[in-house]
């Protein structure tokens, strides 16, 4: 079973070599995912999902209640966030080169006059990627020292449903590009979270104990991350 349908709700089902079933409602758009043991039958997975319907609806309602940016056109006057701070976009035109920089309360986007919204988005996302990559080495080093593990590789990726992800077998970690828009402690939380997966694969009680030990304020920061302005997400 790759997908479970309950009424108008679609749930992605992934089977792994684990003992218990787990369910997650993923930001930013409330995608529901169940991770189940290989031995779990379809009926057992369905019953587990049905038993958590109220909880799923509550989590989705929390996401829907969050402030969300309108669809971006990448024109002067729009609002953008950099490390949790709000900036007014100022589009300037140049045939020399594309460039992005901050000045005062303005985020300057310098592009060619004929550039499309999609091209401007790529220019800005490349800049966000540079901002994140500039901070990551220091954050990673500090978090690895605290957790006591070392990831073999780090990558930055624009992801729709996860702030980070970890390939445990290869010790490869991916960080969401959009974290460059969030407050710095959110980045530290996500990095710690993914490193802890190298100690504990599942989001179980042991995982939470590790998080409590290595990042005591993780619950508060997680809540802060989930309350911050979300990007527009098309269906």
C-alpha cells in the first residue's frame, strides 16, 4: 500500500524495518504520512489512520491558520523575509548582471527589464541558497559537537513538505532552502533534529530524549517555526 484514502483525505504510506506505526502531518501544506512496519497489514494501517483522524484535522487546522504569503509576482512593494526579518522588495533593472542585496529595510533585486517572474524567482532563490550555505558550516559544526555525530554530506534543497531530511545509511542530510527566511534558531533546530536521526531513526520516545538533551528548547523553537509566515503554495 503506497497510499491510503479515507474519505477525501489521502495518506502516504511508507513501510520500513521498524516495530511501531508513526503518523506525521507535514508542513507547510498538511500532507499526511504514515510509516509502518513491513509486517503491518492494510486493515491495521487503515484502523490506525482512522483512530488519528481528529488529531490529523487539528494539525491541518493549525497549518491553515498560519499566515501565508500571497502568490509572489516579484515586483516592487512585495514583502520577503530574511532570517526572520521582514523586508520590502525593490526591483531595479540592469542589463549588466543579476544581483540581490539588503539595504536598510529593503531587499534589492536587480534583474534585466525583460525578466519573467519565474526568472526573478530563480535569481532570488539562488541568493537565499547562498545565505543559507554561508551560515550552515558554523551551525553544523556546533550541532555536531553537541550531538556527537558527524554527517558525511550536507545539501540545500527547495522542499515543499519538509524542513530537513536525512539519509541515515549514507549519513547525508538535506536542509530546506526556505530556512534562510526563518529565524536563525530554526536552522539550529532542524540541523540538530536531522543529526539526531543518525542516533535514532524514528520519532519515538528515545528520539525526544535525545532532543531534550541536545536542544532543550526544541519544542518552543519547533512551534515558532510552524507559526512563522509560510510561502505561497500552489495546488
